[in-house]
């Protein structure tokens, strides 16, 4: 499927308005009401003359299929924000073709060093879609958008030019997983139980030199509002490292990053369950959801960025 981009012209406006007002498109926008012709015309007159904006039609095999916009463009080696929506609901793969074309345009034509986008939290399929194409979550603006009296989070995602040129683009261009037979781990889930005992807490404290009494003395913990002494938060967050190195993906796995958010303390002596789910797999890179549970209680959540070993353990690969 060949996707090319061209500038929107005045003749395209009725078609663009029809696509933009489709219910499944506008419901995922900040502005979700039905756009009037006058509003649409005002938008066009303002943004078509804006030097920081690019308004493009995506054509698939020479047939108009969707809209791609770049805004807040700051120039060469700068930053831009992008968004897109499809008008073609008859063919599979339209979104993927538009995404790759947009990335090529951003980094080859606009030559930005960083491309950003925002997605509302109820649109998780698009968030996962961007992650599969190499974007990373840079932050979550909590309850930053309000609609009909309800508040929603805004996910901020971004991609760097060096990641696109050195990792993501070569992977997308050179290899099809289906054709090569390589396994795609996206969606794969794992769980593992670990007891955070007193010895583990002692060894961790000795290593990092954190001897806070809430980890060793029940009375001190109670004075601080806990029921009993608690584990170091970072000890809990580090439990995934052992699993990634020994179980999945296995020996040779490299940790590139780990985001953590702590929700509830964990008492020393508790057996916790680690839960992991692969959110995206591009080339040798994995983005993995990481969670720690005490029974049904979510204590720690986050995401790990991993680099797969060049040769996978055969048991994992199968």
C-alpha cells in the first residue's frame, strides 16, 4: 500500500469536513461537536496561512484516504505536534500506512528532532498504535481535559529523530515479521511471585545505604502511619530486573528505562505478584507494562523499555 502526502487545497474542504465530522473521529478530538461549514472555513483561512502548520491529504494508491496535520512547528531540528484521522474505513492497514508516511515527512521533510502528539486516555487503541510504531509515553496530564462534567487524562507521546533514523525506520522498512517468521511479542503476558523478606530488605538497604527505620522497626513505621514496617519502594520496583534477565526475555536483555508509580506500601514479609504485559514490540525493542500486586491490591505500576538479546532463549521464542 503506497501512501503519499500532498497539501490540502480549497477543493478538498468538503471532503475533509465530512471526514472530520464522522462520529468516531470527532469523539476522539478535543473539539467533539459537529463542525459547521463556517467554522471549517475559518479554520482553513487561519491555518492554511500559518507558517507553523502543515495541512496534508494522505493518498493511498493515488486515492485520498485521510488527513495529517503538523502544528507548532519550530523549524529545522525543532519540534512539531501532529495528528491524523482516516476517511477510508474500507481497507485494512490505512492507519499504519498514514503513520509511517507522517513520520517520514516529519523527520525527512520538516527535519524536526522531535515529534509529539497527545491522545485522550479513553482512546487506548490509538495510544497502543503509536507505541507499536516507536513512540514513547513522556507523561500523563492527569484530569487535564473535561467533557460533559467528566475529567480525562491526556497522554503525551513523542519520538526522537535519532530513534526514527537508527532503529524504527530501518526495522519497518527491512523486515516483515509475518514474512520472516520472527515472533511478535506484543500482547504477551507474564506473572511471577516474589517474597519481599527481611533479608532482601537488609541487603537492599546495605547496597543503596538507605536505612530508614520504617523499613526495619515496627514502632517507627507505626509512628509514620503504617501498620508495620514496609519495603523500600525502589526494591519493589527493581524486582522486574531479575525476571527480565532470567525468564523473559532472558540472558542478554538490556534495561533502557523504567517508569514507576507507587500506589500502596508493601509490608516486609509479603509475597507479591509481578504482572507484565508487552505493549509494543519494534525490532529488538520492547515496551512492557509492569505491575506489582499484593493480592488484588495494585501497589506499583509502570512501564519498562527493554532491548532484546540478539539471540533469544529457545523456550521464550517458542
